[in-house]
């Protein structure tokens, strides 16, 4: 029996202006990417929608789901494919009501089995565990052990996402532990060879799990 392949889930840097659309195009053209999370802070919803527009079009062209971080209202406004909610960002049931049955709703569960089970019961489409490694993207308050991915996979069908400090050097541990998706930000955007090379490197790691 072939284990379903783990997939790549890109998270945007906070600055998505300037030449970032070109970097996203390069990344998505390099190898399949399941989802892209639009994560900007401290801008108005109008500005966020303006920044999202070209990125959303690039994702659509490559068949990559466009997920909005934290903001249900923005996700609804721009017709995003889904929303990712932190523990303080609202109720998944409210997100479902706002965004409809087809929306992908993800919930941050840190290192908590209890929060993950609650998210599943509330109708989430995936749960996210982490941070697994030190990360420069945000302050790490919760550290998760790869064993939580193995535990989740053994009991639940709902996909799990691993997040936090993931690079091509440490990704294999999480793939082997049972992650369905690897959520990566700096590991792609700050990769020395550029985002396209990073995505190709991750794709090579992820293909190993499915015997490809």
C-alpha cells in the first residue's frame, strides 16, 4: 500500500509587494504546490485585497489553493479558497457559514491533541501542528514533537499540516512522522538558490515518501 504523498503548503512572507508576484510564479511553476497562504499584517482590508489580487491569479493558474490567514471577512471578499484560523481568530463554524461548504478551513492547534480534536469536531478541513523547529517568521510559544503527527495519523482521517522552521534539511523527519502537508515560509523564500530551486528540492523530498 502506497502512503499518500505529503504535499507542500507555502506561506507568504509579510511583504508581498514589489517583485514578490514574480517569486511566487517561479515557485509554483517549479513543482506542484497544494496551497498558498496569504499572510499579511497591519494593512487595511482594502490594501490586503489589492495585494492579494495578482497572487490569487497566479495560484489559480497553477491549481494552487489560495488560503487567507486569520481574516474570514477578507477571504469572503476576495473569494479565496479558504481561511486559516489561529486559536484567537474566530470559530470554524462561523467561517463555514461565511465561506460556504467548499471552503478549506484550517485551524492552528500548536502542540495540543485536545485542540486538534476540538477543531475536527468543529468542522475544520485540516489541523496544523507546530512549531517543530525554531523559526524567524514569528515568535514561537509552542513547540511540537513529530510524534504528534504519528499519533494523529493513527486515529484520524483529517489531514494534518506541520509548520514552523521547516527547511529542506529537516523536512524528512516530519514527512516520515506522518505530515500530510509541510507549511513552509522562509525555507522557500529565503532559500539561497531562490524559491524555484527550493520548491524543487522540497518536491524531491516529498516524492520519496510515495515511492516516486
